[in-house]
C-alpha cells in the first residue's frame, strides 16, 4: 500500500459528497419536487460549465469552449432524463 492511501481515498469521498450538496439543496429547501428538479438541473449544468472552464485551463485548451462543451453534454443528459420521465 502507498503511504497515505486511505487518507486520499477518504478525501476523494469527501470531494464527491461536497460536490453533490449544491445539486441536492433545492430538494431540501423547496416544497414542490418539479421546480426543485429544474433548479437542481440548472445548478448541475452551471457547475459543469465551471468545471469545464477549469479543465480547459488545466489542459491548455480554450476554457470557454471546454465549458460550453460540458454544458451541451449536460443538457443532452438532462433532455434524455426528462424524455425518460425524470
């Protein structure tokens, strides 16, 4: 085992937990599920844009193009989910 492997694994779990909080928060705050779902989708797509911009900067690509590409991917996934009844 690599030294600190358990710590890095636990840190990874915490990153996943913290990154899902903004997406789950509308369901906690709002009373109706349908508007909360739409707000949650909007938050998720916004987060995708910022993550795409950061990824674009790190990889040396255009941050705007990378961010918009991830937004389009997210929008397609949301559209598929909505078409399937979500």
